[in-house]
C-alpha cells in the first residue's frame, strides 16, 4: 500500500456530553486532519487534497489555498457526486436492485477528468468525502469524463499494463511523474518489448510509471481513505448529520 506520511492517533477531539454514564464521543479535529493532508501532497501529482461533506461543507484541506476557489471546487464536486450517485441507482434494474445489498448500490468513487486536472472523489462515509485534485501533463487535450464506481466495480483506471511504444512511455513518464530517472525509463519501457523477449520484472515504482499519473493519484487517494477509515474504526466514529453538532 502507498505510504501515508505523519501517521498516529491524532485525528480526534473528545466532546463530553455532560450526561452521567455517557462516555465522551469522538469528533474530527479539522486542524489535525488538514495537517495529515498537507503531509501527503505532491506539488505536481496531487497538489490539493480536501475532505468535505456531500453538501460541499469543507471539513479539512491542504494549504495554501484560495478559499473561494476551493469552495467553488467543492460545490462542483458536490453536484457531480450527487448526479452520479443518482445515475448509479437508476441504472440498476429494479429486480437486480432487490437482489443486491444496499452497500453495493452506493457510489464509492468518482473520477472526473478535465483538460487541466484529474479529480478523484472517494467516499469515507455516507456523509464524508475525500477529494484529491491531481495534475496532468501540459497541454493535455481531454474531453470532460466522469467515471463512477460502485462497491465491487472494477477499479478505474485499470492496474493492468497494456503494450505501448517506448516513446509513449517515456513521454508520459517525463511529463507526469516527477523524479523519474533514465534507469526507471529503461526498465519501464523494457516491458514493451515484443512477445517472446526476455521477461523483466518491474519494481512497483516502474509499474506506476507505466500506468501513468491518474493511476498514481488514485493509488494515493485509496491509501489515504484506507488510513482514515482505519482511524474511524478505532473510535467507532460516524459523521453526524449536522456537522456543527458533534452528537448528531
């Protein structure tokens, strides 16, 4: 799994309900959650990460940030998430929907591709989303594309390597993956040799280079979600309906 920087039990504040025999409840510590996100950005690959509710309320975000731009971005993500969630539910035939669990009908991930950025939205809980905004190669020409995933759907982008020319691998790696050495490119492109050539085992980094920036961005988003969900499980934390009220 992708390494997460700055781990530890620090994401929580305890709120005393003031009611006898009722233990304190855990609530997110936005400052510490923002600190976690700040320690996991990359200036080229994923310069912005934030956590929000599906209604576009910002809970934590990386800095520096233009707060007006960030709110606009959160609003756009909220609209796309709700539209995709509704579309996913309506795509399922009523008979199939009865046979499937409610979890399998929920939107888990939404990948939005623009000319200027990749946006990966992952569900942390029903009322909490993690959003990773990733960089793209300069002058990329790409039509708007939104790819929703339900629980159990194939991962997008795929982790299966496809054969391609050496030039295509070098171009993608040099434009989208920082600190890529000549040796990295040699080994990564060696797997594009015709069938029958000697099989060369790639390291994880070399495979990441071949799969491209969107794959690396998704990998980071998945790792952050796994880590934060693990912290949720430790305290049985559930995001309340009213984010201003820690007790829901």
